[in-house]
């Protein structure tokens, strides 16, 4: 079985396990999704969601966020990690977007661009890497065919042997994207990400993966190396961490 075939088999098994198709968890416009994604960097989901809500409740438009005193932005997003770094980054992104596309501030135009071009545009903005560009396009109302790779997704793919070598999360995007079947639509690509992410949160833990509960262990390089096909039923009790996203940009 080659890597592409393994990816498809894993997708089918995990989608059966996690009841695909999976409903989209958000319905934000793309600029709001970008801001939400930037706040989520190295932050648990619940905390970044709280920071985003506080930002939207305090400021009625992104133009006001752009022009507000930095201390007010920092105070509004205090629930997330490193607000002192994220506040100026948000304003820098909004200023850059103003310079390139004027007002009112919007990223709706990305819906009319090829995904590759839209991601390239986003990745020229301050603090935006491949995960954030893919998340902005996939999770927003654009519903583009883009594959974000968070820390859970990356861990599962690496242990399975779908990822080659010790590749970091950022570069892993291109490698995993190249393996996706051309016929997969946006919903299928979204399901693929969500299923691997859920598996990382619920079974393939960072510190103590629950291999005995894993429905894809028969094709897993990590399992094969550790157990050689033996019994792992007693393994895995979780890593003690919350399931929130703490991945890279």
C-alpha cells in the first residue's frame, strides 16, 4: 500500500468512526474567520473563542479595531495567549488589507480567486502561515477546498506514516495536500481534517496514545513499531491536556 492509498483508507475508516459528513462548526465571513484564526494560535479553542467574542462586542467594525488604541485591543483579547503580540498583529493585518483593497474591510473577494492564489494572498499578511490561510478559506463562508493541518491532525498523520520524515506542521500542509485525491470536494477535504483532528483529540494522544482503541492501528507505523502486531488494549489514558487547538500558523 502506498502513502496515497493509506491516506484514503484512513479517511474511510475515520469518517465511519466519526460520522462524516461533519457539519461545519462556523459560518463567519472570511475576514472574521481570519481574525479568529489568528487569535487561536497556541491557544485553546474555548479561550480564543472568548477573546473573539469580546473583540466583536467591544468594537462594531474591523475599521474601528484597526484604528483603536493598542491597549484597548489587547484588553479585549486578554482571554487568549500572548495578547500583547496578537493585538499589534491584528492591527497590522487590517492596515495591510486597507492599503491593498481599501474600505470597507473585507476578504469576500477571495471567494472569486483560485484557492492557490487566495492562500498566497493571505500568507503575505503578517502572522499568516499555511494553517491560517487554509482555515480562513475552508472554515469561513467561502467553504473552499483547502486542508488545514493542526497539531492533532499532524500527529496522527505522522504516526500513521502518511507524512514523510520529521516534517513540521507548516511544511506538512503541502505534503498532505498533494496526497488528496483530485475528486475530493470541499466537504470531503473538511471531513478529512476534522476526522484526523478528532482522532488526535480522542485516541491518538500526545503522551499516551490509546492504541488499543484505534480503528486504524493495523496500518499505523507507530503501532507496528511499538507493538509489532501485539496487544495494546491496556495502553493510553490520554495526555492530560484539553483538546483545544494549539497549533502553528
